[in-house]
C-alpha cells in the first residue's frame, strides 16, 4: 500500500467538513488557544487579568476543539465513525435486526439506543448511530498517491459491513437538562459493549438455528422473514445516510446491497451464526469455573452490568483462544479441557479511558503496556474485529494522528477561579509529580486493584504480540505523521510494540494527565469511585453506586450515582446498572493514603475536616483541567 499523509486535502476532506457541520472559526485560533492556555497557570493569569472568568476560558477552549476538528476533518470523521476493520455484520442485516427482534435490539425508532449509542449530532441523517462504522469488503479507496479518498468506494458493487468505530466507546455525552452535549474523546459512559456482544449471542440462540436459516431452495423462518422485511423497506433505505455518499449513488448502492443479501441470505446468516458462535464460546471460556469471570456472584457481569467499561485485554485473550480452537476444530476441547495458561483467573475489567490529547501520553493502556500511538489503536481494533488480518491499518494511523492534538472538553458549569487558583498550588504540591504529561512510570504503591495490571503472563504476552504483528498484514504500510516523519509500523521490532508486564516489578498503573478529568468519572482504572470528592476523601466512598447515568453533580464532580435512584433513571438512561465494589476486579481501594513519592510526601487523603477548605479548592482547580 502506498503512503498516506494527514496533510492531504481533497474534495473528500471538504465534503466531510461540511457534512460534520464544521465551519471555519470566526475567532483567531491562535488567540483562542492562548486564552485557553491561561487555565494552565491560573494564579499568574488572574494577577495579570483580575476580571478573567471561567466563561471566557471555557469559550476559548471550546473554540480550540472546533479548530482541531476543522484542521483535520478526515481524522475527526474517521475517529468517530469509520469502522475498525473489514469484517462485521452486513449493513442490510444490521439495519433490519430491530424489525426482526425488537426484544433484543430495540425498535427501529430506538436507533440502538438501548445499548448506550446515540445519533450523530454532526450528521443528522447518518444511517446508523455515531460509532457504528461502515466499511466495504474491498477495503478503503485511495488516491494515486495512497491518500484516503473516502471511507467506502461506492463505484464498486461490494458488500458493506457494520463494525464498531472508535467513537462508539470514545465519544461521551452529558445531560445538561435542556440538551445533551457530545464530548469527543471522552469515554462513552453509557455504552455497554458487552451487552452489544451479548445481543448477537441472543440473536443466534433465538433466530439462527440451522432450521431457522434453512437452505437456498427452502429458506427457513428467519431467512424468509428477513427477505420479506428487506423487500418491504422503501427505496434508498440501505444507502441513504451512508458516509459521503452522493445523491446520484444512493439508488444503485441500495439496490446492490439488497441484491447481495437476497442472493446470499443463507450463507450470510450461516456465517453470522458461526462467527457469533465463536464469540459465544469465548464468553463461555471466560465464565468457566475458575476462569476470569467464573467465580459466581463474586465476578462482575459480562453484559448489562457495566456501561462505560470493557475488558479489552481479557476479552481479546479469550477471543484469540476461541478463534484458534475454532479454526482447528477443537472448540469442544477448549471448553471442557484444562483452562489455557494464557487466560487470567480473575476479572480484568476496566473503564473506557479518555483518548484526547495523546501528545501528552507517551504510552498507552492503563498499565502502559502498549507503546507507539499507532499500536494503541491496533490494540483497540483487535478485540472489536477479532481477526488480525481484517483490522484497518489506515484508520489506526489516521485516528492516532488526529487524537494527538484533540483538546479535552472543558467543564460546562461555573468555576470559582479564585478558589481554583488556590487549588492550583495544592495540585502542584500533591498531584503534579505523578500526573504530569508523558510520565511513563507506573505506581503499584498507590494500592489500587491489581487485577488488570496482572492480566498478561508470558503465554498471554506472547499471544498478544503475535496477534499485534499479524494485524500489520501489509508489510509495506506506512504513513506520514503530524511531525512529517515516515512511520512504518509493520517493520517495528517487538520492543517498540509491547512492553513487558509479566514480571511483578513491571506491573502497576499509569498516572495519566488529568486533562478533562471532570468528564472521566467514575474514577480509578476500574471505575470504582463515582466522584472526585469521594476519590479525595476515601472514607466517603460508596460501596455500591450507579453506572450509566449522565446527569452531573457539580458539587461532588461526577455523575449522579445514588443507588436509590435506579428506577428513576432507568427510563432516561437505558444502560444504567449497579456497580458493586465487592466484586472481583471492582475494588475501590487505593489512592487512599498519603505516600512518599520521589522523596517527598504527597497528600492523597483529604478526609480530615480540617482540610475541607483545601479539598474544595483542589476540586475546584481540577474542574479547570
């Protein structure tokens, strides 16, 4: 494959910018960036400009986000909506599933909202919610110089697939009462990715038996019903709202997708049943007694119980093991024989992280195990696609460069800047040592739940590395990064891909920069503390709290969490659930005592009533990050 460059400008970039509602900023981007940067040194900024307000800072910071998207519309568009690979559910099938099985998928009008997905606010006529990406079976179209010329080549009669995009997990929302505000790069604290996966298992069990699928000569009940549903949809239904599709292409693309399904319905559904069966075997492997989620009521749930969370590493290990067993015809042996050595014996669930401002993050994953920002995206794509040879290398590179300079979302409510300025010094003294940009150190001394840090043993690490290297399926793939450097990830040696975390001395969690920390609740790597106030005052931490709520609590700084409000929130937030910190991997211990770090005592516990004014000032400052 030829090289591609972020500096490439084409009609594709222009049309994407317009379709996303991005217009050239009226204000000077450099001036807005300079104003926003004043929050990085509040005390001198207020000394120089005593009438400075948070409203002015927030407005300037919001303008820097608009400018970042406008400067790289391809990067933004692909990050939020481009599929992570060239394997998935046929578009026709995905679109029609709510008609076939509303008890699993919700009604067509729900638009997959029961899983925590939502319509794209920038592309109001998009065919699917934000984060459900569409790709063609033949890969991405490229120009003569190798630059991307679009997401899908509509001139080719090819099957279109649906698979998750980065934006499914990494575009959040906040409920401001009169409106929902979308937060690019924030965790989607409502998306229940395991409920999404579980829906396919339920589909297989309820609708995709051999008899229900039937044969081409004698279609079964499900096949016939789907054929009838597809035929009944209005013209253009399976093409209108596709990415960058022209009006004169809609009819032909719609007809092609219908024809491909009509002619291949039985093998398509049989293939879906088979692939879903492998994924179901992966879950069965994880829930075997003694396995990662095989500890009865001590284990967290694998679907419908963990909005805003995933187990990328643990799920990927299980998926790889199940895929290998299926290919060798040994799924039965996998599920009845000894547990594979590579599989952890404990839950390694983690919160979906924020992914903005990657320039301040020199390594990735909660434990710092994945190096190079390209490989961080491959690590995210693999658990979604499952087959290394089908991941999208181009998307991994484009998204990596876009996220390098995507600013964090600014706090949407009022801030007392004088109080925040007082908290700035407290932050520098007690937090800044660890939570500094590009800090690669890991901190087991903090005492948080260590399950995720111990997910890889030597067998698992070798399996990961082999899968990562297999994912770089085009040895000639390369691109030009933001700094003009030629990046050839598929030629990188192992030590630049994966850091060794198999030894106890190498285990622990990063202390990431706290940019946009207000939007990253609940806190700690496993999302076990609902608010910043509870994080700083460990004695107040709730043992059980709600997940999946996006109504905000400005006083405690976090999402509303009180378990007694579960029923009230269910109607508004369909993936709301209870997080029980007594379960395996969900402990809320850690970051709960003062520690000596780099030769100096740092205060982590602000529970003493005598420190309440300081704690409030520190929280007020953290709102500005």
